[in-house]
């Protein structure tokens, strides 16, 4: 006689997998992986952090952990540098873009009221 597997465990697994949404702000990539994903060297990522252009999360042991949001920010930095903007200018542009995004989010909230 063949036993049927416990159906409940499969269903729980399926529900957990479909309900889980990735958090783009959660640091999951090590510096070497992040650097490879954005086409930069690890030293470049360290330099950008030193200059205050991004702040990756840190593990309990102090290891940098880059998020999807960090990778997108690194791509924005690369685009600006490629057009000839120096790092001081990049910082200014990123600050303005971030402020603009916050203002738009605030407008969306007030428009919903």
C-alpha cells in the first residue's frame, strides 16, 4: 500500500514562496558580486562609499552587503561618471534626485487624501 505524502507541507511551502516579495533595500550581495553585477571594481565601490555616494548595509561581522537599490544607485553613478560628471557633481545630482523622489512621494500621499 502506497502512502500519500503529507499534502499540508507542500501547500505551506507553496504559499510561503508565492507570498514572499523581495525587498529591494535588503543587502544581500557581497562586494565582489555587486561589483561584477554593475561592471565595476570592488575598489571603486569602496571609493564611492568613502565619498558618501552610497552606504551599503553591513553584516554583524562588518561585511558590506549591497541591495538591489544599491546596485541601481551604482548604475546611476556610472551613467553620470560616463557623461563626464566628477564625483562631487555626482553627489549633488544624486542628492537632488533623492529629494525629488521624496517630494513626489509626498505629493502622491497628499493626493490620495
